[in-house]
C-alpha cells in the first residue's frame, strides 16, 4: 500500500524511517518532507494545511493511509475534511478529528476536560481582556513561580513561567491586550506551578482501545542546566529511569483510562496519538498538557525502540481492532541530541551547508530543519538534526551521540552537552 506522511520535521523523518522497514508498504510519500526523508521516500512540496493540495496528492498517488505529523492540520480539521469528501472518506487518517484536536488546540478546553473527568492537574482559571483585572487578582492567590499559557497554538512558545508577581501581571497584560502570541493569546490560562520532574507518556488509540508506547523525557530550554528560553526541544531520553512500573501503573489508572473514557463519554471519536505531558511529584502523576500528535524530539527516541512493524499498529487504529495488535520494545536506552542553528530560538540564519553526515556510523541522524540544494544538504530551520543512539545505559547512549556529533558540522551549530543531566 502507498502511505502519505504530512510534515517536515524530525518526527516525520522518524515515522518515515520506521515505516520504511515494513514489507506491507509499496511507496512512501512525505509532504513537504526534508533532506532526510528524500533518501527513503518521495517528497512532495505541499503545505500540510493546504487540504485541497493534499487531496490531489492522495488521489494522484493512490494513497491508502495518511499519517499526520504536526498539530496544525489536525486542529484545522484535516480528518473532518477527508470524511466529508466522497473521494477521500474511505482513506484512514491517523490523527484525531477537530473536536478531539481541541485537547491541544485550546488549553482552556483541555483543562476543562481534565477537571470534568477527574484527571489530576494543576488548579487554574482562564482570562480574556474583559477580565484582565480578575486575572491579576488570581495571580495574587498563587505562590511563585507563575504559569501563563496562551490558549491556542503558539508553536510551542506560548507558555511563560515567571518568578515575579509584577512580571507575571505585566506579561498577562502583554498577552491579552497586545496579543503577544497573536490570536493564540486572546484567552490566557493561568495555573499553579506543578513541582516535580517532567516526562511524557504516549498513547495510541483507535477510539475504543489503546496502547501505551515507551515513555520519554525531553529537554525544552536552550541553555545547559535547563535555563534560558523555551525551544521545541533540545534532546530526549527513553525510557525514563524514574518512570517505574508502579508509577506507570498509576499513570494508566489515573490518567490514561479516564482520558480515553472521557473522550468516549463526550462523544469524541478519537483515533490517533495522545501525548500526555506529566509531572511526577513524589510518585504521583499530574497532567501538565495534552498534545494530539507525537512529540518532537521524543519521537526520535520512542519509535527507534519499537522493534515490530509500526504499520500494524496504524492498521489497528484504522480498522478499530487495535486490541488485537501487539508490539515489542527494546530494553536499551535511546538518547537524542538536537543540533540547532546559532541564535535559535530567536533569530537565526538558514542555508548553511551541513557536512560530515556520511561519517556517522554509530547513530541515527534524523533530519528536522534541512533541505537539499542541488547535491548539498543545507539548514532550513532552527532545529536542524537529531542524533539518536542506543546504549545499555543513558551515559553509553549519550557518549555515542556526542561522538557522532563531533563528525557533523555547519556554521554556528549549537547543541546542549548536558542532556540527561538530571537523571
């Protein structure tokens, strides 16, 4: 069968590489893809949120399944678009419809959902310009640090964690009245700060049944020791050492089951990934956020650990018989380190030539922000490459990744040398 993956990052390269192992796939297409996906699939230069263009790709290439990588097409309703089109409605889309995608598309919706279904999370309130003063008063009832979240999609940058009450009030004003994050911050969620250590749990569901994939922990801040500006992610590790069997059992009982049951109770037919961002506070899980797709760079450590055919799981979602499918996972640790452009997550330059990729033999190099220019691979984004390695320990895997990184070069290349420092 022919498969289309939508997206252009490291997550989509990881999907493509994993699916390329399947004997059931004839042709693999990625739209728009990157320099890495071009080696194993056919790239098609189409924006995933241009649904009419996506439709043309699907019909012209006899596509039998669409896997949606990023959140924007899901929140914009690509699954609904397929179901409403007579030529497309029989083609399964891996990813929720618009109603389910609100779990990521609206922080306010997701917090209401958690409270309604008894899922442990931080206490919160939502505010708009109309009740800005109420928001400032609510901040006064909380202990620092203060957490402010833009309600809508803000490319992973719409969350502020501030230590000063005055600064929090000023930023709340900035977000609501001056649209600091555009329309995404026309509503702002203020919530109490959850203490503990963060991790992510990934669930794949067919709307009735679910499978829990390997857990992972990513590192969001640009600076070593987890300081500085938030990024899309600077590295990740799987499995998470502190995510013991007991803790993951609690996560399943207190978070995963109520989430799946809550979606069913609310009449939301959800088929795809649920990324659950969790805080582990002394062995008790609390939900920080939901995403409606796989994380990036977590995908680059979760998928390589799955030893079985990923397409089988996706067919289980498509046919709603996921409970009949099984998968196996390696015991080894996987670590990934993200190589980013100088200046990222603020202003950075593109089109820097990347050299040395052919010298990497002991790691998997996933392309994130890259493109082909003639025969050269050049940078095309803030996060450029994810270097993933396996090891019997986290240290062994990281050592391999860092040795591989020594062989790669592009102008102003930057990366964190302390991934896993807190484990």
